[in-house]
């Protein structure tokens, strides 16, 4: 006997509804589309794969007609035709009308995704490979039940994830958070019920700032770090080797790597 299991991820065909500049290097793009009725997520650091058109294309090219064989078909398309695939985070999901927000860092020199986001306008079409099941493996922020302190570091690319994580934390959770941005204009007001101490580092070296910080005493801390790969590695080492945090209680994700495109970063992993 076989049991029908809903696929946890599927493609969503979406259009830009509106954009809003949040700061000098951050733009919020709001997407809508009928497909969003099938989109479910518990939020936090929910990651998504976004497929974007090249300049001059009216929609991203992914051979969805190949069904499960789409990946192979997509890889075989010429480089200048194949949709650009990039990883982003669900910043917010709303109903009635169904909408999602994704916050894009505008970096220089711009890559294709950053370039697309800087010019996004209502009606622009994208494809999203995202969750159809609220609790899915593309949510990595998972503190154990006995966690008595949440410690977070993220750079600009992780500000959307950290914002959503903070919104999800229940009252009474103790959290120590560092967010690193290049420009003070990118600092945002973050909402949380948690007992959170949030420090914004503006052009300040994260490892030295965190090494110098005193953490509140805790028996079972949980650490979440995401951002530029080199910083993520250094911070993971700091928490595990210098502060003695159990490595199983450290979630770390390289969101980008200085000097490498996302394809090059993935090829190295
Ligand atoms: C799970 C996950 C979630 C992510 N969530 C978000 C998110 O919500 N918002 C977001 O903005 N990014 C997010 N990122 C990071 C994003 O995928 C990368 O920054 C990506 O490289 C951007 O693509 P691009 O086409 O603009 O640049 P690419 O073509 O990939 O890279 C071009 C050049 O730009 C450099 N570069 C890439 N990103 C940056 C940056 N942020 N600052 C400076 N230089 C950079 C690269 O090193 C490379 O030299 C996430 C990544 C992962 C893995």
C-alpha cells in the first residue's frame, strides 16, 4: 500500500506587486499570484530558490513541462537563456490578499539578482521554488526545547531571516543578537516579544566585537550564524572552540562568499 505524501516544495509563478526601499542597500520586493494559496511556511529563516529572467527576457526560463526532470532540462539551457537561480529568505507571508515579501541586498558590483532587484517593477515575473508544507527542511533555525539562551549573528543578507526569527520567538526567550551592516541607514526597527538585546555593528569586525562581549550565563545556549562564508566559519570556530558551545547546538549557513557568485559557491560546497 502506498501513502500519498504531498511534495514539500513546488514552483510558484509570481509577479511583483510593489517595491519599497528600506535603506541605502536594502529593497523589499512584494510578490503576489494565485499560486500563493498553496504556499505555506512557519517562517523563521525559511529559505527559497528564486528564478529570475535575464535582462530583456519577459519571464524566467525553467522547463517546468519536464516535471521532475526540470533540473536537468534547466542545466542544459544556454547560460544566457537559463533563468538565474539565487537563494533568498521569506521575510513575510500575508493572506487576503496572498502576498510574500523578500528583502534584497543591493551590493556593488551587483550580481544578476541584485541588479534585478534594483530595477524590479510591478508586473515583473519570477518563479519561486518554495514550501508547500509549513514545517519544512528549508527552515534551519531549530533551537532544542531546553535552550536557555539564543545567540544570533547575521550580516545584511541575514537581516531578513533574523527579523523573522525575532518575530517568532516567544515572550521570555533570552536572546543576544548582533547584526552587521555597512551603512547605518540600513539599521531597522525589529519587533520581538523575546527578551532580546540587539547590537548593530556598522562596518565593525564581527569576530572581535563578539569575542569582547560578555554573554549572559546559560547551560544550553543555541547559536545561529549566517552571512558571508568567511565570517560564518570564523564565528562558528569562536563559539565552539573558544566559548565551548556544543557544536550540535550551532546552526551556521554561508549565505554568500566574497569574490564568488552563488553558482561558484555552490560548486565548492
Ligand atoms: C539560505 C540563503 C538565504 C539568503 N537570503 C538572502 C536574503 O534574504 N536577502 C539577500 O539579499 N541575500 C540573501 N542571501 C544571499 C544571496 O543569495 C547572495 O548574496 C547572492 O550571491 C546574491 O546574488 P547576486 O546575483 O546578486 O550576486 P552573485 O552573482 O551571486 O555574486 C556576484 C558578486 O557579488 C558578490 N556578492 C554577493 N552577495 C553580496 C553581498 N550581499 N554583499 C557584497 N557582495 C556580494 C559575490 O561575492 C560576487 O563577487 C541568501 C543566501 C542563502 C544561501
